């Protein structure tokens, strides 16, 4: 049985544009508004420079130095989660080891269990990390449902998270 085709669509709205900008900034080193405009155009979205300036302010994007010393845009939200702009792999591993008590897959879904009240914290960190196989997730009080691109991706990602919960360090290729 073949995997169903994944359909992704972002609404043509301000909120949709903000989501795409956040996705671009979290996955690419963008050094200027013209680079951002080009990245948006590759996704079929056109925006004026003034609009991009407002968008960057509204999503709280600022320029920071990357590991190579370049000034790149980064989003400074979710400070309440990590105290920094983006949860690092080490922080995600620590939270998984502290908060994840179990996990299982069903097709392209992962069901994660946490202690009562901890699902939102772990879920928000996982969501913000924007791992490639994750389409999205929903967190309740003690349960997180993660929707992945395929059953295989769900199985691999669940294994990675459970390895982290057991204190095993992240390995290359995962």
C-alpha cells in the first residue's frame, strides 16, 4: 500500500505569510530582506519591502550573529520555553528525558505521554524545533499527538524521542 500524498497549503493571509516567514527563518540563514523576499517568491508569495519590514517586527525577528559570524534574522519568541531563541538539540533531549514517559505510533501518528501538565511544554518545544517529518502536533494535559509525513517518519521520530527520554544522545542521521 503506497503512502498517501501529503498536501500542504498555507492560507494567503497575513498569518499565513508570518508562518511561512517563521519557517524560512528557522531553516535558512537569511541575511537581508531581499533574500527573504526571494525565499517567499520561491513559495509563490510576493510582498513589498515595507510589508516585510512590518512582518519582521510583528513576529519579533531580529538580526543575530550565526556560527559563521554573519548577521542573520532569527525569531525571538518562545523565550519562556528555553530562555533563548531556539531550543537546541541538547535542550530537547533534556526535556524529553525529564518529561517523556512513553510513546507509540499508529500509522503516521505518534502518541506521546508526559506527566500531568507537562504536555504543553514539551509539545511547544517540539513544535518550535520544526523537525522535518512533523506536519504539526496537538498537546493536551498529559498527551501529545504528533502528525508526521509518513508511517516510517513517525516510527523513526518516535524512536528518536524515546532514545532521548532514555538519555541516549542524538546521533547523526536522525
